[in-house]
C-alpha cells in the first residue's frame, strides 16, 4: 500500500473515530440528561402529590374543626340526638365535599356515619389510637377496599365528648388534577393482604397499554419506591409513593412519564448531530485527501530521488521545499549521494588494487592485458616471484616481510620505460607489463639489478632474490587468461630449474595441463583401483639371500597410461593428496604381507614415506593399528624416508621416528647424498640404514669420483653404527665393488626389476643366492 493511501486512511480513521466518540459521548450525555430530567419531574410530581394530599388534609381538618365548634352539633351530641347528628354530619360533609363522615363516642362506638352502622366500633382503630395519643390524626384509611384521606378530631364541650371524622376518596379526580398540574401520569393502587389489587384509578387513558397490573406487581416488590427507574419494557420512567402500608393493606401512588416523550427532543437532536457529523466527515475526508497529497508528494519525490541515487544517477537538486524536515532530508540525500560516490571510488580502488602495496591487482592486470590485446600492439608479461620469501617471514617476521613486498612494489612501479605498469598478483608474486616484443639479456640484467638492491631490515640488509617467467604477445597467445597461465608456467619452470629467468616454451602448457589432470585424477585413483604396488628385492651382500622387498607405488592411468612415480608422487605432495596415497599404500602392503604369510612366506617389505607423512603425529598409531589388524610383527615393515624430508623439521621428525623405532620398526634414509643433511645430523635420529642414491652407483665401476663418495659414505655409516644399502645396482662389476667396499645390501635391476605382488612368490622359488667373492660378514650393528 502506498504511503499516501496509508496516510489518508490514518487521517480519516482519526477523524471518524474522534467524531464517533464525541457524538456518542454527547448523545449519551443527552440521553442520560433526558432520563435525569424525567426522574426530576417525577420527584417534583411526588412532592406536588404530597403537598396536594397535605392541602386536602388541612382542608379536612378545617372543615372538621368548624363542625366541632358548631353549637347545634355539640347540642346534638350532648342530647344523643342521632337524627340531628346524622343531619349535621351530612350537611357539613356536603358543604366540605367530603366523601365519608363519622362520629364516635369516647369509647370508639359510632353514633353516626355515612358509611357504617350505628353502634358499630371504630372502623379505623389505628387512626383512632393516633388521635387519642396525639389529640388528632390525619391519614389514609381503607373503606370497602378504597383509599380515603381521613381526618379525626375531638369534639369538646369543656370536656371531650366524642370524635368526629371526615375523609375524601382518593380517586380518578385527584389523579386527573395531579396530571393536569404536572403532566405526569398518576395512578392510585390498593392491594389487600393477599396481594390482589382491589382498587385502581389512573390518569392513563389506556391502563391495559400501560401494563398497570405489571407495575402493581413491581411496586409490591418494592420497585420504584427508593428512586425512579425505567420499567422493564422501557416504556415509562416510574416513581412510587407509599400512601398506606400495614399488614392488611398496601396503598401506593404511582407517577409515570413516557420515555418516548422524554427522548423526543433527544431523537431530534440525534438526527441533527448525525447530520453535523456526516458533514464534518465529508469536510474532514476532503481535508485528509488534500493533506495526504500535500504531505506525501515531497516524500514521493524524495523516494524517487533515493531510487535515482541508488541507480547511480547524479542529482544536483531535489525539487522540494528547503524548509522543515523534508528540506533536511533532501539535503541529507544529496550529501549521502556525495558520500556514496566517494565510498564507491574507494571501494573500486580497493577492489582493483592490492591493500598492502597499492599496486593494481590481478583483475586490473587482466583488464589492462585485454586492452593491450585489443590495441594489437606487441607486449611482454614478466611474472616475478621472491625466492624463499617464507624464510624471510619466518626469520624477520611478517611485518618486515611486508616491508620487503612494499619496497619491491615501489621499485617495480618506478621502473622506467619500456616498463608500462606493475601489478601484485598474490603473495610474493608480481606482474610487469613491458612494451616490447621480448626481453633481452641486458634489460633483464638491469631489471634484476634494480630489484635486488639490499633492503635494510633492522640493520640487517637482505638482498632479495627473484625468479621471472616471461610470455610474449602475440607469439604465446592472444587471450589474457592464457597469457597469465603461461607466464605462471614459465615461472614454475624457472623455479624448478633454479634459473633466474625462463621464457615460455611450446609444450609447457600441455605439461601444465597434464599435471592438473593428474592432480585431479589422483583422488579417484585409489577408489578406481588404478594404483598397484610393485616389489623389488634387497639382497644381503654376505649371504646372497633376499632379506627384504621395497614396495614401490605404480599408477596406470586410464587415458594417460603409465605415470612415473617421480611425477605423480611430487604432484601428490604439492596438491596435499599424499596422505591419501600413503594410507592406501600402508594398508595394501600390510594386506599383501598378511597374504604371503598365510601362504607360508614370512617376508618383510619397506615403504617410502613423504615429508608430510613424517610430520604426521598420527602416523605411529596408524602403522601399529594396521600391523595389528593384519597380524604382522613390527620388524616385517620397514620405513624409508628421504633425508630432505627428515631435515625439514629435524626435531619433529626425530620425535615421530623415535616412536616408530620404539615400536620395533626399522627406519632407513633413502636417496642419501642428494640432500643437504650431514651424518652428524642423522646421528640424532633413530635410523638403522642408509640407502646410497643410485646416481652414485650406476657408474660406480667407471667414475672414480662416485667410487670415492660411495667408499666414504660406507665407512662413515659403519662408524655411526648404520647399515648401508646401495640402490641402482645394474651390473656385476658394480656389485663386486660394493661388496669389496663393505656395503651391506644391494638393490637394483641386476638382481631384479620391481615386480607385481603375484610374481614375487614364483620369483623367490626360482631365486638362487648370489655367490660373489664378498668379504666375510661384519658383526651386526
């Protein structure tokens, strides 16, 4: 829902609710006032009725007083002249308009009466007692079920000689008189002790419509006596007065006013008020529509301005009033637009530049290369990497390592023409775009000279060493991604060959793609059963017998064919997949040893461990669990590690190898002589054997230097208590020399090539111990 619609609805709701509440309260007050006015009128009518009754009582009292002072009346009383008494009472009653007159002696015996038998007792004993007590009495009495207002006064002739009474009937005439004076409907009701109405007069023209019998029942239950109230049918507001109430008689006056008459003015006012409210609502609706439109229009314009800013459009102004909150919001949006533009520029710069060196990053490099390719001008990409940058970080710390990167970035950025622009690709790698077709040796010398100047790190100057890979456009490609990849290939080749500079050569990309394929497929090689183990025997020089086999991993790729171990093992180490291969190899070799053992051949095999395996703290537990699983003794499994792997972290390697040694496994150092370790360092390790690298053994019988190295290695190894194994023995002359030099074990093609596991048993059955003029066996170390 739009803001304008919501605002309009809110405004209308406020107006409607306020008008309805105000009108409802006002009508309620008028309604209650009308009812209160009716109640007041009833109270006034009740008082007027009471005053009328009091006035009639006073009139009766005066008339009776005149009668008691009449000489003739007293004479008739004194003479007990009954005829005269009746005549006088009738005359005075007629003159006073009385409906009933009586005369009683002092004992209450009636001597004359208009309604009673002479000689009967006083019909109104309560009134008589009151008169005797107070000297006179005025009250309502019941005669033949009809109410009378009655006065009883004493007759004296110096002394009390009797009692005279006179009364008016409470009838319709009185009701009409009160109705004429007050406008109220009045009814007089009398009930006997049984509750049955015996007398009812009323000013109502239609007493049945007024439901007087229902009212009588309600009055009998004390309704309307304390205060006025609406009748259950909501027809009249009613007030009741008690005229007489004792055990035998109940007489009430019932005053009523019509509810419809009371509320007639209220209804007229109600319709007038509804008309006023409707008019106000119409005016309020028109005003709300106008206000909503006026209030929402600036907001809609501000919202549209915000959308434009969000789309990146530039606004110079927003057409709203500069006053008030909308003006502040408009100014804020314009300021926000400038802030967003500055922030976008900063973010764009950060997304296209390296945070440390502020050189353009890889994305910027790809864009620049794309533009140069589109311009069809020859250029050269030089991809540079810092040699041993990790050692700089480890030695000097990352802060100083960052300083080296920053210094090199500044030097690259300051290179003169033909260098176009420098970029930082990642880590310790940079890219330099040079505007010539290919580099020459002089320019490369000047480049490396400028970049390799010493950098002072805490007064310890270091001279950074760099390696470069080069590609040329258009000779090496016309796609930016292809050129960057081939520059990376050239850089990798330069690093592996330990060269300062390498230009991309045709076919290197295919080699790179082959490596990527092999790395990708290594993870499936185990599950797809593409790997298998070959076994090459090692022979004891003194006994001529096979003492162990070396387990060598082989890979038959489904599309690339046989993959040399040196190729895929190095790729596995570089890609982090070596542990998967190592665990498969351990399980496969132990399973094979178990199978041979089950066939009656208790053989021993040695496996090769990578540097990552040696540093794996879980390796000892894994080896022991696997040996135990296949029921093998620890001495049946030998471990061969390269000296370069051991020397990566000699302390951690020593700890791990010591655990394996304690478990009873024999450990050999493979390819000894090709790394950078020394025998003194190896003495710290729990090593049992040294394997002389085959590069020193292949031409042992023709190369004097190789002979010297092998002789020295054997002598030093024995001095350290180690056994020596010669790899790469391919002829009898080399085997003879090695035996004469005191080498302990021989391994090579002259004895046997690596063979599948299923050929080993047959080969052992056919193998005859070697018989050569070897020296006598030395004592075991």
